[in-house]
């Protein structure tokens, strides 16, 4: 029958070895790092990335302007695809009028099947170049959450690898201590049994 005594590594005990104490402290440190450190690190990095992505999105919204454009050519028709698939988009020529600069042409991504004369929104930067829309709030949150969760997972992986290395070293030292103890005790036992 196996009996388990909780906390035996913390109490004074003649059978307690130094490697037992190191392993007990390691388990405590691992628990604190996993349940407190990893979530805090993930939250801190997630908020930091959220702030930087939000600032970048605000700068894009301030720099870019949306104008209405007219398709100059028809987008290619959609190829039949499995149910639920998104319609492909194609680059087609569009024309818009920029205030103070007159009519301009460029390319924009439009869904398949759009006809010549249809209206589409085009985003322009400060120099008047055709650019993509500013980053959405959902994309900012997704980026922050992904970064935070990845950081927390990385901290967990590092902590578990460190714990594995400490346990392996402690087991190796424990075995060496047992070998030394047996080397001292073994000859005494052989004399009594012979």
C-alpha cells in the first residue's frame, strides 16, 4: 500500500535531501509562473500591441480618405465554387473625381461580376495614391488577442521546459546521492549477511 504525505519536502526530515527541497521550490515557482505570470505577461503584451495597433489605425484613418469611384471596366464573372465560398475579387480600372485635382483613374479590388458603371469606394492616401482601407477595430482586437495569447503560451512553454530541466537535474543528483549512500552502506550489509 502506498501512502502519500503532503508537504514532506518542506518539513524537517532526516530522509529529505537537498534535491527534494529544490524540486519543491521549483514546483511552487512553476505554479506561480503558470497561474499568475503567464496570464499577466499575455495581458501586458496584448494591451501594448492593442495600443500600438490602435494608434496605427487612427493614423491611417486620419491620413486616408474615402472617395466614390465608378468602374470603367467590368470585373470578370465568378467561377462556380463550393457552397459558402467567398466571391473572388479582381483588380479593375476605376475613375473618381478628387477635389481640386479633377478626374483620376486607378485600380480597385471589386467582387467578381461587378459591371461597368457600378460605384465602389476607393481609399486614397495623403499623396492621392490608391491604398487599402484603414485597419478596422475588429482587426485591431484580433491582432492584440492573438499576440497576448501567443505570449502567454510562450511563457507557459518556457516555464514548463525550465521545470523539466530542473526536475531532470534534481533526479540525476538524487540518483548520485543514492549511489554515494549505497557505496557507504553496501559494504556494511555484505559483512552481516555473509
